[in-house]
C-alpha cells in the first residue's frame, strides 16, 4: 500500500532541528512526542512510501512506544492505524502509453 508522505521539520531543543520525510499518518504521533508547536509540515509533495499495512502498527509501537501510539490512534491501535493508512493512501500516476513510454511487459511463458 502506497501512503502519502510529507517533509517535516522537528524542533527538539534550542540547538537541535531535524528535517525528515515521513508517512503523513505519523505526523500526529510526532506532535504528541515533540509538542504541537515543534512539528512543522514543510512539503506534502514528496514521493509516496510503500508500507505493509499489517505491520505498520507494530513499526510505530517499536519506534515511539505503545503509550504514545495508543494515545494517538486509540485503544484498538491496529484498526486506528489501518484507518489512518486508508485515509492517506496515495494514488500513483498511471504510466503513459505511446511514443517514448515503456510498454508494459507481458509475462513470459515458462520454458519446459
């Protein structure tokens, strides 16, 4: 599943600022961790990221801790994360056909 991403700027303290690209559904988690006024969306036109929807709740818990993720997505974390993923699913551009565009390859027949 391809998910929309955003470039964000996180101010950790007076001397530490981080700029990184993350899945859009992760922004509320960062705001909960670093404070609402310390996380800024810089750009939302970044490349979508391919994520495993079944493993995303576990990834977030491993990275931020169960308490933060539960407070962000609710007691039913896996369902809350899946709903957030579905809301932020990216539509990938269709491949252009015609001159100069790569034709979609036909699957090759297996040799016997």
